[in-house]
């Protein structure tokens, strides 16, 4: 038997925090529900008590507590609200409970504001729309569709699943990039340490002998001297380039060209394309599955696509769709979407299960993204290691060639 700590709410809206013995977490959940309680969260008692104690007593934890509402908190809020509404709890009571369980003051303030707006007679979608930083158009429109169809609980559950899958995809991309970034940082630091500290010591030694140095050594010493005395010029040039590039990317034309180039770059271009397609198809499939028709759903999706090239291509797709040309054919004509994805969309159109097929496309490309990441890293890692070896080896060769030359001369 194991002890589980849980948080739940009674049908009257009263919050309950207690512990229960069970053989497994699944059994604990079932026993809590048998008591007529609406489960909010559950965890092993030891872990739960340690987490609660750390949260209340640790000064460091209080310093690191988020000062604003995070994406992870919004995901947890959506899941908890879906569970409470599906269990029949009224909206205002659900928000009251979520406010009491909020893990940070900003989140509690957001819950209170939503509760007050709902109590004031506004629909949930209207209340959410007042906070565009936390709830985008996709979120608001899906909630509006759920309110219209009387399926708000299931809709919120789908939004939660969508958010979690999107977060998983984002997390896998970030995790995959950690190693290359660390490797590049180590390489840069190693080279700078050699150029700023190691090479100058050898330069002093070489000057004492007063002998002619090999060209490679002279070039290395000149490069080291330039970095130590005029290295600020390089930093200034890099800063100017970054400022100009960011200014260019802020313009619609520059942003469009860059986003289009990202999709056509060797090796990583395919990865960018699959990430965007997975996000687009999951968003569109989720909207269609919640009763939003294709035209307004595609309009909403267009505003949520990060890549401007893909977003602009949807303008033509929307125009052709309004003319009655279907969805898959205009999508293929853009030339920006993988053929496999377009063919799967065409099958979904023909069978009348476009929403289901779009979600399958998203699942397929989630897997493809992980595969492409591994492939790209498989190519990137040896290239980075080889580059580091060549640079460091070149520095060592330039120094050793001078030392061997002095030795051969009997110095």
C-alpha cells in the first residue's frame, strides 16, 4: 500500500486536500471519485509533502517563483478547468477553486479577473479574449465553439491535449539543440583562451631567440595580437550586423525572404518545414474537430503560423477554397508543403474525415521531426568536432612548427 496526497472539490464547490491509501495511483483516483469528489491533482504523499514544504519554506524557491503567468501554468489551468467543468462544477466556482490553488500571485490574479468577468455576465470566451497575452485567437475561438455547441468541457480537454503536444514538440527541439550550442560555446572559449593567453606566452619566448618564424606562426601571432588590441572592432562589427539584420527582419519583405529561405536550407530546411506543418495541421485539425468550419478555421490558423511564407501561402489557399477548388489541391500548388501531408489531406477530404486526417498528419510529422532532429544532429556533431579539431590543431601546429624550427637550428 502507498499513501497518496490529493486535492479535490466537492459538488458544492468546497476544496478538499487529504491523503488516501491505495495500491496504485489509478486505484487512488478511483477511490477519490467514489467519494463523490472532483479530483484536481494527486501525487505520492512523500513527493507531495516534500514539494509543498519546499514551496512554503524555501527562500530560494520564493525568489525563483515566476513573476508572470507562464505557458506551463496556462496548460495546467486548461487541464484543471476542463476536469472541473466536465464534472459539472459551475464556471465561477471552478475559478474560485483554481484561484485558491494558484501557485503564484500573477496566476491567482488572472483567475480572479476571469472569475469576476464570468460573474459579471460575460461568456468565458469573452473573458479569455480580454487577456490576449495568455489566450490567443485559437484558444478563444475553440472555447467559443465549445460554448455554442454545449461541449465546453470536452473542448477544453482537447485544447489541453493540443497545448501539451505543442509543448512536447517545442521541448524536443530545444533539448536537441542544447548539445550543439554547448559544443560551439566550448569551442569558442577554447580558441579564445589559446589566442589571449597561450599564444602571447609563446610570442614572448620566440622574441627572445630573435629567429625568423614560419609563416603560419607569424600569422597566428598577428591574429592573436589583433584580437588582444583591436578585438573590439570585431565585436562592434558583429553588433552592427545583428542590429541591421534584426531591423531587416522586422520589415515584412525581409521577414518573408528569411522565412522562405529557412524552408529551403539544406538539411535543416526540411526540419523547419516539418515543425511548421505539424503545428499547422494539429491546430487546424483541432479547430475542425470542435465544430469550426474550414474557412474560418483556416483564417484563424493563418494568424497562428510563425513562418510568414507558409502563412502568406494560405491567402491563396483561402481564395481558391472560396472558389470551390477544395483544400488539398491549392495546398499542393503552393509548393511549400510536403507531398505526403497534402496527399493525406486529400484523402481526408474525400472521406469526409479531414479533422481526423489532419491530426494524423500532425502525429506523423511529430515523429518525423524527432527523426530529422537526430539526422541533423548526426551530421552537425562530426562537422562541429572536425571544425574544432582543425582550428585547435592549426594553432598547435603553428606553435610547434616554430619550436621545432628553433630546435633544428640548435637553439
